[in-house]
C-alpha cells in the first residue's frame, strides 16, 4: 500500500494552477477581441489600468513558492512518516480552490477598476458660452527668449491649453505684426483651432511691426454681432513698436459691448533679439551701428488698452502666460445658450465585477485549509 504523506502535492497543484492561468488568458482574449467587437456600445473607462492583469502570473509564482515553502516547513516539523498521523486532514484541493478564488477575485477587481461602460443612450445638453477672439502678436520681437522657449511658442502652448478647457464657447485666432490676418474664423471646433495654431510662426505675416489696433478692429469684424453671446478679445503681445492707435480701437470695442483683455509677453528690462535663418539660430540681431538689438515689453499701452476696453491686463511669465486667470474671469461673464449637442450616455458596469470579486472572496473565506466532507470526497488532488 502506498504510504500517504501529509504534505502538499506540488505537481498536482502546479498543474491545476497552470491550467487556470491558461484558461484565464484565453478568456481575456475572448473578452477583449471578440466580446468588445460584438458590443459596439462597450468602452473602457480606465483602459490604462489594463497592465494590472500582468500581475496574474506573479500571483501564480507567489502561490507556488509559498506552497513549496509550506512543504519544507512541514518536513522540518516532523518525520514524514509521522506527519500523516499528526495532520491527516491536509487538503491539496482546498488550497488550490482558495488560490483559484483569489485569482478570480483579483481579475474581477481589475475589471471593476477599468470600469466597462455599456449603453449608447442618446441625451442632449444645452451649450452655453461666449464668443472669444484671440489676437496673437507674431512680430520678430516675439521670438525673444526672456520667456522660455520664447515669447511666441510660450503663448501658443498656453492658447492650446485654453482650447482644451473651453466647452461651449466659440473661439477664433487672429495673427498680427505690421498687418492682421484671420488665422482661424470663430468656431467651436477646438481640434481645428489646435491644427491652425500649430502652423503659426513669425514669418506668417510678411510685414513687420505691431499693428495692435488693426488686430482689435479685425477681431470686432470677425464677430457675429447679431448673436446675443457675450464677446471678448484677448490681445497677446509684447506691445513694442505699435504703429496704429490700439487705444482708440479698444474704446470702439467697449462701446460695442466687447471686452478687451491684454497679456504682456516679455520682460520690461529687455533681452537681446535672436537672429534666425529658418530654424537655425545665428546669434542676435544687430542694428546698423553694430549694436545688439534689445526688445522690451511695453506695458503702458497694453494696460491702457485693457483699461479702456473694460478688461484687465496680465503680465506673462515662464510658468504662467496669463490665459488661465483670464479664462477664470471670462467664466464669470454671463454665458449665452449656443444650441444643443447630442451625446451618447454610457452606464458604469463596474458594480457587476465588484460584486463577483466580493463573492469569490467570501467563498474563499469559508473554505478551510483542511479537509471537510466535500474535500474528502474529491480524489483529484488528495
């Protein structure tokens, strides 16, 4: 008669756990490749957490090593011939079942964290917002690097962030130097705004200078004055070498009910103006006498434009251009209903997987490590 040993049968346990792991990954593939495609209304709320499934093989390894360590402790505890008499009810089946329930609970918890969402119930939401025109100075002085990486690039990045925060508002972009051009007609297509923004550079306007007044006037013309939406203009410039009368233009905008805000780019102390040939920096620009050209922020005109235009002035820095505080101020303006938008409403389904995980943990808690009546009747492992 074969002598019974009161130790865990690592071979059988390893085989059972390995089969479970293979079945799990087959199920994983079926769910993500077949079921997900079969349910067009299914989406994952937190798909980035999918890497947590890779912890499964680690759990498998820890389980096997832990069982092996238990065997070593049992052998050290007593002579193998006496172990069966001392602890006759050791159960390979129960230990394996507890691991399987732990493994399933972990998988269900990960699915709950990823949060599958199902359903495509269509709902409508009212869009409220304002009309906003951003006038961006693209003159050569905006290439100065007193704000990193330079004034123009920093302004563009800030505008891009602003576009990501808008909801329901309509926005347009004007570029100006010695002349003004509409780069982006007023729209609520923020994706198009980011696309047009990426193509802006100092050479987009051939005539150099700072025609700030012209930019404000062009912004006013770009608004739909029949629309009841509140209107605002944000001028982003270093204010240097202005060639027209921006204060008069801001006064005209204020009389039309349009607020004018200004953001000053650069340092009042001044900085050398870089000299570029294409993307290559050659050094710094020099005047006819051979002196390095210094570009300074002229805050006086920007402050006056904002004051006359019933807006406010903000000086930019490397950490904060100023669009965020201005955006918060603009949000306080009463917004007008712009229409409605239809969207698909998804319902969270994490509750199902959370309940399954808790059920597995409850069953695992009720299973004793040693043999009960059911485990004694199961001869697969013991």
